[in-house]
C-alpha cells in the first residue's frame, strides 16, 4: 500500500478554506495561525485522486499533531501506517492521538 497515498501542500489560503468545506471541519479558521507561521497545514491524498480531499494534517514544531478526515473522523489503519512511515522518513514525530 506504499503507493496509495501522497502528501500535498496548499498553495493558498483558498486551498485551506476549500479543504475545510470539502471535509466539513474547521481548518479554515486556522488561516491566521498559518499565515503567521505558527502552524503548517498539509494534505494527505490518494494517489489515484489527488484533487480529492482525504485528510488534513497539522504540523507544528517538528510534529504532526492533528490528522482529520471528513467530519473529523479518525484515521483508518492504512492512513496511520502511511503517516508513521512518512514521519520516520522525514524525521518528524507522529503525535496524533487515537
């Protein structure tokens, strides 16, 4: 399943707001913090559907601290495994609760 997911970086605040709309969660309210460089947001996508919102990841101080899907659903096993590998490769800490 290593080729199933990829990460994407939002190119504008519009991308972040759209992500919140697509997944029905509150990432759009983070734009201020993001612009101030307090936190970073990036996206997890399926390689087969890179335009389609799947998970929103919040990154701060070398750690992924939040990973939220539609309606703030928790991660599924495949996503969690991918993110653990991703963090190991990038020397990040995976600090997302269950």
